[in-house]
């Protein structure tokens, strides 16, 4: 008799809203040492240096390249604003 192989299940993917909330919390932690004001490219450099997840790099990479962010709150607000239309699809 051949033994049955164990059933493996993949962990459930978080809902988009949960993923966004998690990303924003991770972004706040990762950008804590940033001296604001800072442009997008400086934020990306910090995230790369801290080995942030690709998802965070992607979210920050979508921000305006010429905008000077005054705080982590402003960064998160812009990430949230840009993510909302995609979440509704």
C-alpha cells in the first residue's frame, strides 16, 4: 500500500485592504530613520539599504518623483491614495 502524501495548503493571502494596512505599518517602521523632508529617491534608497520587501519598494516607487515629502505621514497618505483605485477594481 502506498502511503498517502500529506496535504499541504498554502497560507491564505491577505485581503488587499489587510495587505495595504500591513504595508503601511512596515513602511512607517522602515522609514523611521529618514530625515524629512525627503524626495522619493531618498526614500527608495533608505528602503533598499534596509532590505525592505519588494512590495514596499513598489509602493514607494509609484510616488511622484518630484515631490518633496515632509513626513512619513505624508508618504503613507500618498501611498494610500494611490492604492485605493487599484483596490476597488
